[in-house]
C-alpha cells in the first residue's frame, strides 16, 4: 500500500495522523510526506523547522517531499494544485491524508481544498484534525492502541514547537487519542473525516473457506406438549434454512 500524507507546515502531519502512519509503516506500507511550506512563521526559523521535519520523517521511515511555498502564503490557486498533482503522479498513492477543510488557519484550508482538487480521481481521501481544526466530526477511525507513546516521540522531533509554543500539548494529544478511541470503540484512535473512502473487502483465502460454507439455522421442532402456543395459537413448526 502507498500512502501520501499532505501537511501545510512541518509537524501538521504528525499531529493529525502520525500514529496511523506509524502503524501503516509497520504493516509494510510505503509513506510519503508532502510538507507544503517552510513553517518560518512559527517558533523556530525555516532552517530549524526543515531539520526537525527531516528527523521526524527518518523516525517514521517515510520519504519527505517539500512543496516549496512560504508559510502563510498558501492559496487555492493553480500553482498549489499543480504541485500536489506532481507528487500524486510520482507516488501514485492508494490513500491520501490531508487537513480538514474547516480550520481556523488559512494555510490548512488551502491545503485541504487544493488536495481535494488535485486528488479528484483518487478513491480514498481522508482528512485529519490539528489543534486549529473546527467542528471536527470523525467518521473513520484509525486504531492506534499502544502507539501513543511512539506518536509523542515522533512529535518531540519538532522540539521548537513542543517547547516554543502552545500548539503541541503532548498530554492533550494523549487524552484526545483516548477520546477518539472511545468514539471508535477501541482503546486509542486517530479520527478522520472523508471526501471519499473506498471499502476494500478481501476475497476468501481459498475455496471452501469460511466465506463459502453455508450457514445453518437450527430447526426447532415442538415437543409433544408444545401443541399450543401463546394465546392459544397453534404450535408453529420450526424454520430451517441454509444460506
């Protein structure tokens, strides 16, 4: 499986879907990170942010690609859509992660809108949340049970953001994982909304496997004293079926 994760700034991807990507890598998926801007408007300069992002990508085992745009200047225009399309053509992903469209940061909104446009022919496009996301109601959940400590280690590579600002609160992220896990009926999870999500159902491993076996519903046969049912209605014979 090939995954492309798109973020407006260094650390966005790790915040939104870092643990899901860690799990995917351990399952053998290839992961590419497209970071669209240099992040120079946050704590730390552009050079430091780039160094931290490279460290995080190495920890994740992912390929890192830059967008070439300046922080704070993303806009849904042809140049942004074209750059995302270039990376999509090179990676040919089965799954794309990007920002949620409803967000208080203009770069995040632009990244989400441009990704939806660029990935218009792809089957599965999911949107992650960050601290600036608004009114997020996930419908897809990535089970990250046991991986939260690894996600926090991943985020610590963005040290300038952990100690230089209030955007990354590691304790809050741990609590968020538990809450999303509660919503997704697992212990810990990351939540996503979807522009599209293709449901893949695996074929049976071999003929005669569980999917090929008939399901037998046991037949109920009334005992001699069951000649009358509730309310005096005559006894009903059992129903047996094979599906």
